[in-house]
C-alpha cells in the first residue's frame, strides 16, 4: 500500500551520506583554504557560511528526490529493493518536497548574497533538467552532475573571493572524479536504462568504447590537476596528489579489468572514498 510519507523513506531518498560529504567538503574548504572572511574574522564564526552550506545541501537533497521521481520505472529494473517513490512516499509528496526545498534553499542563498541565490537557482534548474531529460542523453547528463559537484566546492571561494585558484584545484578534482563515477554508474545501470529508452553513453557507443572514454577523461584529469598544482607551487599539495595519484592508477586498473555489474557497483563506492581522501588533503595545506 502506498504511504503518504515515511520518515525512513525520506531519509533514504535524500541520500544523507552524500549530503554529509557535500557539507564536509564545503566546510573543509572554508576552514583550511579560506580561513577568514572579508572582516578578518575566522570563517567558522560567519553565520553566512552555514547558510551557504545548508542551502547547498538542501538543493542537493531536492535533486535526489526529483531524480528518484523520474527514475522510478528504471529503478524497478536496476535496484527494485531500493525504490522509495510510490512505496514509502507518494509521488505528489515528492514533487511538493522538491519544490519546497528548492525555494527554501534559494531563499537561504539570498540571505547570504544575491549572487549565491542566483547560483542556487541555476543549480536547482539544472538538477531538474538533468532528471527530466539530460540523464537520458549520452554524456551531457554526466557532465551536468560533475559540473554541479565541482561548483558546490568552488562556491565557497566564489562567495568569499579568496584563494580561488587553490579551491579551484579541488573543484576540478571533484569534477573529473565525479564525471568518471557518473559514467561508471551508467555502465552499472544499463539494463533498466536500455529497457526504458535511455541513450546513455554505454548504450549509444557500447561497453568497451565507454571504458575508452573513461580513460581519456582520466588523462585529462591528471593533466588538469598537474597544471593547476604547478601553478600553485605548494610542495605539500604536490606530494599528496602524487600519493593520491597512485591510488587513482589502481582505481583505473580496476576499471580496465571490471566487466560485471557488481564490479562497477564497488567502483562507484570507491570513487567516493577517493573524493573523501582528496577533501582531507586540504588539512595538509
């Protein structure tokens, strides 16, 4: 029987672990890379930082909700035991929560700065467009989510107008790693995507060529990180990314040897661990 609202289902549909990672990355960037606000006070004493982080987290949660709303038929094929929309929460309730969360987050952004509110609005619109259309197209959907992931980190430097190049390094790191993870998730979700007419990269160009695209992205990733790291000229950052680079090479080897759905499920989780490790490196700076 379809329930109007289950708090357990609301908890599941909003992906709390992913939301914590977004908030953690922004707080780490603020504390270790920004350090002080325009008045010279410690950034953690600035209430607007917490409003910015909260608005980002709420928009991200709304994005997960609308994504599950549009993907319910696909999820019944790919992961039937994880379907929430229509089981734990009515579809109309999901739409209401998605709309309310977005307007609330844009309002919080306005309290921080009109330009933050504008970015929140653009992010909310892109997440809706991704779920409604872009996700079913080759590569453009992956690019959209990866861009928004990187933007969530860069937003801290954009607001405070400090250490933008340094924060940009981590935004680039998050962008490329999330782009690879999104394509891996498309490989994992091929059965449901194919059944419901999605034109994701693995369906359009095939499994092997999609792996080749991942390797090209990985090369661009390493090149971009090296370029920005050399410009910053921080030996601690260079050493840490060198160590992380070895872990990334091992990760790409697993991508090369993987061919089963369970393999790509693990790779998707390992990508989160790499992102967490990258975020933790901010403490060494």
